[in-house]
C-alpha cells in the first residue's frame, strides 16, 4: 500500500530543492568514495544536488519504504545534501535516523538546510569503516547504502553490517549498475544463500535476510 506525501512535506521539499538548485557556493569536497564520474573536488552545491542526490521516483521509494516499515532505527551510509535523509524522515517521522557522511563541508550544508524534527535525525561525520568501529549494540530496521560505489566496498559494508541487522531488516542499495564492479557484486548478493529476498529495481536493489522464506528474486520496473 502506498502512502501519499503530505502537502507539508511537498512544500518543504520544493523549497529545499529550489534552494539547492540555485546554490552557487563552491565547497571543497573530500571524496571518500569511488569518486564522481562528473565532478571535481571544488564543487558547486547546485552541481552536488544535480549529480549526487536521490530525486524523483527513487527518492519517493525511500519515503514509501520508510512509511511502510515505520522503523525504529534507520541507517543511511552517504548523506550528501540530505535529500535521501529527508525522504526517510518524512516517511516515518518517529524513526531515529543515523546518517553518515565523510565530507565535513557537504555535511555542514546538509545540516544547515535540513527541515524536520532535528531530535530524530543524527548527522554523523565519519568514514563508514570508522563509524562501524564505534557502533555498540544497535539494530537497524532499515538501511540505505548510498556511498562508495565500488563493488568490493559494498560487500565489505554488508559484512560490517552483519551484527547490526536482523531477519526483517530491509537494506536498500543505490546504483547497483553504476559500474561493472557494482553490478558484479549485485549478482554475488543475489546468489548469496544468506539473502532470501532480493529485488532488482534497476537503479536500486533491495535485500533482506528473511531466513523463514524460500529464496526469491524479483525484477521490478518502477
Ligand atoms: C550519492 S551521495 C549520497 C546521496 C544521498 N544518500 C541522497 O539520497 O541524496 C554519496 C555520499 O557518500 C559519501 N561517501 C562515499 N564514501 C564514503 C565513505 N567511505 N565514508 C563516508 N562517506 C562516504 C560521499 O562523500 C557522498 O557525499
């Protein structure tokens, strides 16, 4: 069942998008990931918005999954300007969100522009590996991996997540076809007997352990 975006959220989203679209400030971006196919280290906020943010139907999918699952804890690896964070937050405003970003300048802009319940959204500046080192006893119900688009890195983050997820955790992977290595890893994940549910949405992939069900793989065109 799909949940409609509230009028309030639509208005907030429009104003945030408009602000980012025309934000000509240049920031010096520290790249932790596989790099950008289009951007140099000195980047305009508007270019980051155009090239690195979740928008359109995939952003709405984040909203829908958050709303459907109504998770207690959400983990987002890769905040960028916080557009994905915003959709996850408005999908389920009660959820505690932990959004991790390596680049201090980018995170500053995300924090400055975030509109919502700030007591629920924790923006954390860290590289992903260090973040996992400091984690204690937390289980996430919904995880969005959207940074460091390299196949080997993706598999390593899934391994690191092992102790912080459970049977029903939904894990969303962005850009599964961004590069050959990402797509190879996606195929490895589909064939991994540990994941009983895998869904190929072309740009994104969804996975869950769900040991109680037969292994199933779906391909869905959004
Ligand atoms: C595609 S953007 C995230 C977009 C955002 N999730 C959204 O939905 O709008 C990826 C971000 O991940 C960050 N990142 C990539 N690899 C990282 C790493 N190893 N540690 C921390 N941050 C990383 C990058 O700096 C970049 O801002």
